[in-house]
C-alpha cells in the first residue's frame, strides 16, 4: 500500500469513527434534560365507556407503572369538537363510526381506526318499572316523560334508528348531551324512561331497570378507537390502544357487558 493510500485509509477511519460516535450520542444531546416523572396518556372516550375504561386504566397503569391514564368522558360528538378545537388528546374512543369518521376527515386521526367493542340498546326505567313499560311503543303513551340523547350523540341517533325499525313514531323527549345524563334523569325520577345502552343499565347498579328491545328493532353500536394525529404522547397512546385490543382488554369490556368486536 502506498503512502497516499495509507493516508486516505486513515482519514476514512477517522470519519467513520466520528460518524459512529455521533449516532451513539443521546437524542437530547445539547438540549436541556427532559423532566422526570410519569408519562400521561390522555384518553377521550364516549360516556358509555366510563365504568369499563376506568377499570381499563387501573389495569393498564399496573402493567405500565411509568404511565398515568387521564380519562375524559363525554358524548362522542362533544369529544370530536373538543379535539378539533385543540384539546390535548392522545386517544379517541367513539361510541359510533360516524363521529370517528368526522374526526378522520378533518385530518385529526393518525392511522386507521380499529373496532374494539359493540353494544346494544335498552330502555332504562325507574327501578322496579313502576310504569309497566314493556317496549318502544309504550314510550309514546300519554303522560310519560322521556329522556333521549341529542341527535348528534350516538345513543340519540341509534334510538332514532330503533324507533324507525319498530315502526314507532319517536316521542317528544329531552335532548341530552350524553347517555349518562339520560340514565341520571331516569334514576333521579326526573324522567320516566330513556333509551340507553345495555352496559349503562348494568353500570347503574340497580338504580334503574332495563327493558329489553327485541333484536328486530334493536341497533348494534360499533365502537372504534384511534390515536389522535397530534397526540402529545404517541408511544403511550399506542400502548393503551394495544391494551384495549388485547385479550386482557377485551375481557374487561366483556365483564362490563360489551359485545366482542
């Protein structure tokens, strides 16, 4: 090897060494150290998921002690508005595909939403069913007061579909912001009945009684989940979504009355 070749080889080794050292440096080299403490994943979830996702969050945190789950529950349409207005959400779990599609079309969803659960409707009445309500047609009887979710809220749209399928004219009713408000009004005696999900009656723990809606008139609610495009903590968001879709997450949802995806 000539002296010129030896010098070139030595120079190349120096460059390779420098490049190797540059890749070995920490990602935050030259920057202030990131604050220590647990990470937070903020989950915006439909109101009907309240009990199940509270349990889900506790179980997830035990498996991921460095991550704190912050839950925000509301009607799916309200959550879409909050996210579109810049609310710092990592994950969105909707009670219908229409509101998830609305968020997707606005460019606020990362990746493809995934179905994680299903649900069915049920009529919620006062404990013991003192009015003797037996079905959707009974909700149109004179003298009864009815609570329904607003038309942009999934439970309201599903209720409208159920009345159409049953051939029953929808009764005059309050227009609630989410399904939990419907349950609350019936439980407190402010309304005689309302249309909610099977899981909401179950979560009420005896405060209301559920009246089944026949399969021919019922509606299957489909629940999709996705990471928000500008998620402050995408890694934790991905981990939470994976957990919801896992066998452990699906078992929790089943325990709270949700149908498998």
